[in-house]
C-alpha cells in the first residue's frame, strides 16, 4: 500500500529509489527485507495498473491491497508466539 501511495505522489522510478533506500539497513533481518521488497514491488505494480486503467484512487488501491492480501499475493510474517504466551491466551 505504502509503495502504491508513493508511486502516486512521485513517479514510480523515484518511488522505487526511496523504497530501496529504506531497505538498506544492514541490521534488518533478511526475512523481513525480502517481505518488504516483494510487497513494495506489488504496490508499485498495483499503482501502475490502476493508473494505466485511469482508475487510480486511494480507495481502489486499498481494495487492490485487500484483494492481494486475501489472495495470499503479499508476504506476511506472522510473529511467533512463545509457549508461555500461548498458555496465557484463554
């Protein structure tokens, strides 16, 4: 979603530069970086598709985001719940 909004305000090439720069933290876990890069790419593609169809709006971008999320086309890292926390969730 964030990538699609950036691409709307900037051109997609400049948005890509900002998004890539944000992922340059050497301390970011590899798994999280992979998720971010893949989801950024999805957001940029969704923005370009909607703009190409002359249907770009925040609402349409949000609907595309929800659809991609529900269709498992986005990467989601679910936090691990420790066994101590599992027992506390009743």
